[in-house]
């Protein structure tokens, strides 16, 4: 199943429970992404040039690089 992706720099694109890809602080040099569901949105401003900071259900904290959107017709 493929997903479409939205930019993670705008807070309005991110909702609690939504699947996203984040880059954690210790992975910034490599760009390694961690996927998970958003538990908390930590950035106060409406947008951030490096991505909105979130905490995932797993406890991982990082900046959103991609917001994953399931395409209509996928799954089920």
C-alpha cells in the first residue's frame, strides 16, 4: 500500500493520531526517518521551517518531515 505525503512544516497538516515520518535529533545528520502516530504536537507556532515538533505514541520526539495520507481506494 502506497501513501501520499504532505509537508510537515505546517501545523494545520498534522493531527493527533495521524501517521507521520519524523527525524529525531540524533538522526538529523543521517536523515533517518521514524514512522509513527502523533501523540502530542509540541510546536506552538503555526509553522516551522525545519518541521513541526511532535511526540509519537512510541515516545519518540522529532520534527515532522512527511505527513502520511492513505490514498482513497487503498487498504480494506
